[in-house]
């Protein structure tokens, strides 16, 4: 197993990190500058940026049993954000750059890469 467990956190390879995981310790670059603060939630964008900077490992908060209420809330929030995009782009023609932007934003909101 490539993950080390320490108290309420575990160290993992960045390749194992997933969106939604929470950092147990701040991530710093070689010069000591903070890249991501302790408690930050990893996103697709932050994971990509960390890979570009050559970060190999991170310490994440140990997972607890999934909370069904939190999961339901996250699903509702996603639906609300997608509905808001639909309202904002309601007059956008189905062809063209506006529709492309809408598609990119929807994929981003759903956790895909834009």
C-alpha cells in the first residue's frame, strides 16, 4: 500500500489524490511558498497545477464514512449551479462560441476537464 496513515491524516501520492479530498497539511513549493493551505479542498484545477509544479505527494484528511446528507446537499448544489448556467445562457444560439462556453462550464461544474 502506498499511503501512510498518521492520526487523522494520510500521505498519498498525488496520482492517488482526487477532487474533493481535503489537505491535512499545507503544500509548499521548494522555496517555502504556500501552494495550497491546510484544509483546502482539492479540485481538478488545483490537482493539475500541482502536477505541473512537480508535487509528488500530499497529506489528506483521512476519509470518514460518507455522510448521506452531505452527499445529497452536494448533488443539490450541483443541480442548482447547472440550472443557473441554463438561465444565464438561455438566449444563446445552439451554434457558436456561446454554446461552446456553456458546454465547457457544464463539464467543469460536473467535475470534468474543460
